C-alpha cells in the first residue's frame, strides 16, 4: 500500500501592522502632536534668529544654512498643525499635500545651502570663528534627537507619513548640529576655513535625500 505524499506549503509571515487608534485615543495623540509642534516652532524661531545673526557676523554659510533650516523646520511644524486642524484631520489627501509641502521645504534648503557652499569654496571666502554658533550647535545636537523621537513615535501611532517626515526634519537638525559643530570647531581651533562650506554641503546633501523620500511618500510607520 502506497503512502500518499503530503505536500507542505510554506506560508509567508507578514509583519503585524499596528492597529489604528480608537477615536478617543487618536484625539489624545493629535493633541500631543500639536503641542510638540508648537514647542518645536517656538524653539526653531529662536534658533533661526541666533544662527542667522551669528552667521552673518561670522560670514559662515554653514551657520546661515543651519538658521535657514531652523526656519524651514518651523514652517514644517506649521504644516503639521494645519494637517491636524478642522476637517483635514484624518484626510488622506491632506496628509499627502502636507508631506509634499514638507518635501518642498527640504528642496529649498538643499538648493540654497548647496549653491552658497559651492560659492564660498570657489571664492575661498574665509569665515570668522563663531563661538555663539558653536554653543548653539553644542546645545542642539543632544536635544533635537529627543524631540524627533517623540514626534516620530506619535506619527507612527497616528499612521501619519507627514508627521513622521516632520520628525525626520527635526532629526536632521541634530545631524546638522553635529556637522555644524565640526565645521565651526575646525575653523575656530585649526583655521580650516574650508570645513565650514563642507559642513554646509553635508547639510544640503542630507536635506535633498529627505526631500526625495518625503515627495515619494516614504517614511510612514518607521520603527520607533
């Protein structure tokens, strides 16, 4: 007697998709998202003013670019507030528009900072040391990742790509702070004037990458 052959089919295992929050929980998460957005906007406006003034005084394109990024981050926070206000709450079309607006802000930053950094390198403009800028970067580098983490976690819980990408912009601020600190520090301590525009080019490159991902709709439900 022949034993029938039993064919075992392997089943694919798909990662579990987090459930969308209940209406009451979603309202609570949206309130926290708006609160973080307002707090981020307030700080970025202060950051913008300090960086721009210090950058103009020192002739530092990296510091000016950092200030421009701070202003764009404040605008991106405003986009998130717009997204979670009124009839746009939970709207997929508003979510996509918000994501594209944030992408445009990345592109504007990358274009401006990239052009000015190349101009500085070609003209061999020597920026002055800026201890105010160094202090600003040293403060921002460890604090922005904490804010970015909180925003990204809320964005994932709300299934909001725009909020996640706005968190990525806050995280970008931390990376820029490190690049700025290295560039300004090398210029101030070793006289390496070219470190300043190179730091600015690093800022522009990261901004361009983030802008492309946001425009394509990538970034929702990243790992917290």
